[in-house]
C-alpha cells in the first residue's frame, strides 16, 4: 500500500477511535454549522477524520483502500492528495451552503473525500465493474456513479435519514471537476461518459434554480 494512503487511513482510524471514547474531542472537531459560522473553519476538514461507529469507519476506509490505488496509479501521489482533500472541501462547502441557516446541523465522516476518489476512479475507468454485497452481478462503474448521485439528490430532498448525502454529492462533484481539470482531453476522447456522469449534477442545479431543494 502507498505510504501516503496508509498515513491517511491510519490518521482517520486513530482519530475516529479517539472520538469514539472522548465525547468532548468528538464535539470539538465535528462538522457543526453554528461553530463554523462562528469562525471554527478547521471543522470542515477535521470532521472527515471522525466517524459515528466502526461500521461507518470500515466502509469508508475499505472503499478508499480499493479505489485510491486506481487514482494513484493514474495521476501519482500528489494528485491523489489534491483529489482527496479537494473533494473533502467540496463536500464541506456544499454542506455548508445547503445547511447554512441550520445552526444545529452536525456531520462527521470521510464520505465526501472518499466519494471524490471513487468518482475520479470511475471517470478514469468507467468500463470497470463494481461488486455490491447485496447484488450478485457486477455493476458498470458509470451506472453506479449516476445512480448513487441520483439517490443522493433524493436523500437531500427527503431529509429522512442521518446520512450526509450533501457531502457525498459535493465530494463526487469535486472528484469529477478535479479529474477533468487534470485530463481535459476526456471531454473529447470520452465525451459520452463525461456527459452521462454530469447528468445528476445538472439535475441538482435545475432543482436548485427551481427552489425544489
């Protein structure tokens, strides 16, 4: 495993376990709208190193473990770090935008950053297949990407669970934009796939314009 990837995973695991047993530490570094608007902007980054439980942590770190090497092999370690933390920030900014007036809104988890890496990998290799625990057949990566973002839009509208759909969506947008910025030839070499993966983003913008979200 790449040493930088290992460092990110180790830091996330150590910090998350610290948060599991130390409520004051957890509250100090979680994503909290009221505190961020009061000037504690560091929470927009530190919250990605905290998780709600072991299952949440394990799912994110396993996803990162499997898909980060695709990005590292394609772009190198430095660009992977840019995509990871850039997606993290995209996710936090979009969450801040949507929940700006909800001073009590709280969130934690590396989902935004991890989703950005996942979507970068999908954009690089849209023909690859993903295997889900509850589906016995492989799913084309691009179909998973489109479906996941459409589900995230539904979650943002429904607001009936504790999943940070907004951070997922923001992270995916971050991974998408940064990857295209690094390889703009994808726009001409793989136009159909770039357009297909942009559909959920366009739908979100339309819903925003219409005031539906």
